[in-house]
C-alpha cells in the first residue's frame, strides 16, 4: 500500500513538473494578457508582485524559472512566497517551508493549499494590479507560461 501511494505521489509530482518550461518563462494571465512582474524591478526580499505589460526577455523581473517546486525570479534569484489569502505575494530568500512550493493545475498556480490560487487583488488583472492568492475559480486565476 505504501509503495503504491509513493508511486502515485511521484507520478503526480512528475506530471506537475512537466508542465513548467525548462527555460526561463513569462507567467501570463489568460483574462488580461498581463505578465507577473516584481514591482519596480526590485531585487530586495519582501518585494511585492504586480501585473504589467510584457517588456521583453531583457527584463528579468518578469522572467521566472521553476526550480524544484519553487518559482524563482530571474532578476534577483529570490523565490515567490505564498502569503495569507488577500495579501500581496512577495519575494524572499529560499526557505525550507511549504510557503514557497507551487504547483500548476488546470491553468491555476496554486501553493500547497489548493483552495487558493494566484490572481489580481480584488479580481483586477489589469496593469499595476497587485497580485495575491485568493479563493475562486474564474479566468482572473488562470495563467499560461510563455517561453522567453
């Protein structure tokens, strides 16, 4: 029984990993077409996330890499950190907690708590909107990856 459960979890983990690009990528909101962006191009821990127009592959604050279950900003090397629902997502140094673990399921970016996913604050996904995790299942919470 335990071996079967372990194999199932490994299979799910592998399936999730396969959905993230292996090269740097943009994270684009399906509803608005806006890109996940580290606000002000900050490279400091605690920097918040916003949605913005795509600027190009020379703007590392809009580029991401998936590294062992974590989303890493290409400009700073900081990790996307989950926060309580409704709070602006932020970047931080690598930790060992689940609050930096992310999965991609049905076009939703979810932390370890699958009842929430990334979206614009108050459902607003236009340029300048702050990015939070929240409950719901609308197009504002759907994302795709565009390789740089």
